[in-house]
C-alpha cells in the first residue's frame, strides 16, 4: 500500500513539474506507513487508507463474556451423555496422588533400611538379615582411619590400645582360625572382602572401605595387598594348639632385627616348640615387620615378651636342660675323622658339643637360648646356663665361615631336636602295637 501511494505522489509531482522544498520531507515520512498524509494539493486519486479496529475497554463486555461461558457450560452439563467422561483435572490429581504415595513408600523403605544399617553398625554386626556384608564406605583422609592406624604404628600406643595390625588375606585368616578377636577390617576391593566371608565372625567387627592409594600410604610393604586387619592383641594363655608340642622352650636373647625374630617364631611354630620367651632388649614382638616375617606365628604360639632373667625360672619347667646356640665356640671337621674344637671363651665352665652329638630324647625338657648375630649371647645367658648344668651347641661350618643367620641356626637345631623326639615316639608306638598283637 505504501509503495503504491509513493508511486502516485511521484507521478503527480513529475506531471505538474511542481518543485517544493518540503518534497524531501514528504518522501522521508512515506516509508513509515503513516495513517494519513495531508498534501498541499488535492490529489486526483484518493488513496484508500486502512481502517484499524478500536478496542473498547468497557467492563460490561467482560461480564457478558463470563455469562455466555457459564451458560454454555450449563447447557453442556444438562445434555444427556451416554458414556461417563473423566475430567482432565481429576486425572492429574489422581496421578499425582499415586506418585506421592509411591514416593512415600520408597522413602519409608529407604529410611527403614538406613535405620537398620545404622543399628547394625552400632551393634558391630558383620552380616545383615539377607546375609550380606555390612561395611561403611569412607572418603579420602577420613579421621577415623588416620587416628586408628597412627596408634598402631607406635609400640607404646599398641600396648595401651591392646590392638595389632596385620596385612594380607592369609594373615587375617590365621588370626581368625586361632580364634583371635577381630576388631576392624580395612579394604579397598569388595572381592578381597568376599574371600574372608567364610572366616568372618557374625558380630564384633567394623568393616571400612577406603581407596587403595590410601591403604598404600599406610602399608609397610611396597605393593600393598589392599587388605588390613586389626585384632585384639592375643595373650599366651588364649593360644590354642592344633597338635601336641615338643617339650622345648626357646629363649631369644637380644634379638634386635625384626626379620630374625620373625624367622625364629616361624621356625618355632614349624618345629612344634612349646613356648618362646623374649628377654628385655629384644625388638618389639608386635612390630609390623616381625608380624609379617613370622607369617602368622603370633596366633599359634605362646610368646612371652620383656621377661627378665630373674623372672625366667618362674616360666620354665623344673629341671629343664639349658642349651645355648653359641658361635663363639667352633667345631671344625675337615676330614670327618678329626674333630677340632676352638673355644674363644675357655674360661666358661660350659662344655661345647656339636648340635648333632646330643641325645635330646633322653632329656625330659629342653630350653634353647638363641642370641643375636651382632650382639651374641649375653653374660646373663651364660650364667643362667651354668646354674642349670647346660651345654653350648655349635653348628660345624666350613673354614672361612664364622656364623649362620640366627633364624637358620635356630631351624637347624630345632629340627634336629624334633627329629630325635619323633624317632623315639615312633619307636615306642611300634613297640606298643607289637605288644598288643602278641
């Protein structure tokens, strides 16, 4: 419309050759679609202008529209209907009501499950009603884990809390089979925890799941197994044996290397030693390195730590034969016919014999003293053996070799004693069977 009007105006102005200073003004306003343009002349063709509707703001119109709407609804409601129709609003109300009901049921079940879980955790239950393991998943740097493990790294705190730390599935199973009380299990993978399922108690322990990298920080080994068990410190009186022990005790004198002490304890369990005593000056019995090198011997053997020499006779059997594994005396057998004994402590009134030259089965009870590699046997040990008419045992070595590892020396002597006792017991058993048959 605007384009036609501007064209008409241009044609009129050309025909009459009428120039006016206001032509630019008119042309400028033509592009804005004016409702009406007043020209200084009367055009031959009257343009048709668009008429716009005027909206009335009379409030009576709104009331009339409401009345018509109500009349229509009343009309439709009075009409008979063959089928009952549901209102959309009612459908929405019913659906929201159903959803709210389901949400309340799910929330109540979840709250009830959480309450049961908290109750089980407070009661230290390991399994729930569905026989599923109950554990708590902790975040990194949780204060409970750090406070617990820091105390177990110190000897004093271990004694105060009465708890010990072991690593690995095998060590935890050894403690559980020995009926030691499990307090905590810290793990990173659920599969490792499932391996312990047949051995875990029903109650009395808390299970914590933490990231593997945090376990690696607290571990004493380079590659951690990702499984840590914390037990109540077992006492010698509560250790249960699975077989009859030999009538042999071992006294560890100044064993200060954790690996050597762990090796001696492992030998003692394998050979069937009755008891082990640690004198003051030995490494801590519950040091993590000692526990790891002993491979579960702490749970299968009565071990008494920090025993003074004055108190030692109270723990030993009466008339027990005292033997010292001594490297100060050497037994040299070069040609296997000539035996040469070189004694560095000639003033000691204790004879030196090879370890295989003693009839151990003739002794009612034996006490074997083993010293450290660097410190050797203490003076208290020699005095204790001298009072008990003891012997100094030596393992013959090739020339140029001064001594063996402490754990190795203990194994050689302990298994020689075991061999002689087993031979005697087997011989007596065969004789008894023969007498019954005859």
